[in-house]
């Protein structure tokens, strides 16, 4: 199933209230001094992560959000009431960006985490602030500042246990189809997967995990090349990376090794935490090799890489080795849950 949950919204903080020009009017005080109060501050706009909110669908209906403005100041040095801050609930895992600057403003991953996305305007000054020894009766005040306005891009990170990585056409989508009920588009050309897809893998009753098929990465993805850069962030929420490598056909051991190194480099360029995440190697497309060559090809790639973690040989097309892979993934996730 496709799982791209995105939305664009406009947020507008409240304007600050205007300062007041006023003078004391008391009996027996014919020339009272200035007593104009200051304007209240405008309300700010915050996003807050909530577990009880699961999608961004509401933001595709309601696209504009505005906080309250501050009230103007009044005589007797009374400050206007500040505008109420606006809190907007978003799902956990929402990545927030400024559309105009393309800046990532925050990643709301924890329950109750808040992010201020628009600052309320400051209240204006009343004339009491401008009293001085040379100006005992100022008639000056200042208006409130405008609140910030922003166009925000909201993107919900995939909530998956396992993330599949690899070069385009390595067989990730085919593996998702084989392991799960998901039916991502599969074809024999690069970049078949244009969006992340989720599949639920049921090992047996009450034992299942969610796997995410991330669009294929290419060299330079961490700097913006290809289709994979915008989806790398989804991998940071997974508990296990499964690295799919094409070892079938006429490709050499060196080709397979180079394919692994490209992905390793992109993960490291994107973030240290992603590079250090647990990653298993899955050597795919064994069906394109004579069965007598399977072990020798697998062992040659592992030796050339100096690979010390788990590695599996499979054919996503025929299902060879996929049951064992699913069982091992399930056991690993359960062991991690027990130690968490």
C-alpha cells in the first residue's frame, strides 16, 4: 500500500495590539501625565505531536490557521490582553518544513513535543513609555507588530519496523510483494518505486511486522540526487535496515560490492545515526544463477565486503529463502522489544 502522507498549510500568528495614547484625568490634577498602556502580544502558532492523531488528512481540508491578535492598551497604564496561542495537533513522526526557504523546522517524534512555527507580534508601546524630562506629555505610541506568516510543508514519516534499502531495481518491491499482502508496482526498470510503500508481514498468528519499501537510492542521494533523498528520513524510525543487493545475472562480485558501498556512503552522508543502524545484507536474484553457483557467489561477495553481520541469499521472485528471512527478522524484533 502506498504511504505518502503530506499536506501544505498556511499559519499566521496574531498581530500585537496597538499602544494607547491617554492622559490622567483626575479631579484637582488638571495636567495629569501620560498613562497610555501597552498593547498585548499576539498569539503564536505551535504544532504539538499527539498519539491520538494518526494522519494528516485534516490538513488537506483545513489549510489555514490563525492565532488570536493582542488587544490594544488602555488608559491608567492598562496593558491589553495577549492573544491566545494556537496549538495544532499533528501525528507523531511529522516532519515540518518552511516551503519558501526549504528549511526543515523540526521533527515531532515524541508525544507532547511542541514546535513554534509562527511567532506572535509584539504589542505596541503606550505613550507612558515616552515620557521624559523634556517631554512631559508625549502623544506618541507605537502600533503592534504583525505576527509571522508561514507556508508549511507537513510530511508524516513512515512508521515501520524494517526499512528496505538498495539501488534501483535491486528487487525491494518484489520482496515486499512476496513477504506481505502489499502490492507495490514492480517492473524491470529503475525507479519503479516513486513513493514509499508499507507491507505487513505476518509470520504466524499474532506475530507480524511492518516493512517499508523506500525508493531506490543512487550515488549523491544524500545531497539531493535521484528520488531517494526525500525518503531517507523515513529510515530513521525503523529498527532494522535490510540491504537488498542484486547478485544475479552477469554482474560480477565487484559490481555487487560497489552497489553495497554506494548505499553505505549515502547513509553515512545523511546521518551518523543512520549509518550506525543495524543493517542486514540480503543477496537477491539467485534465480538468475545456476543453483550450483549460489553458495560460491554469496560467499565471494561476503568475503569481498568483509561483512560480519547477518547475510541471506534469496530469490524474491521464487520465494527462495524469504521464509527464513522473515522468521529471522521477526525473532530479532521480538528480542529488541524485550530489551527495550
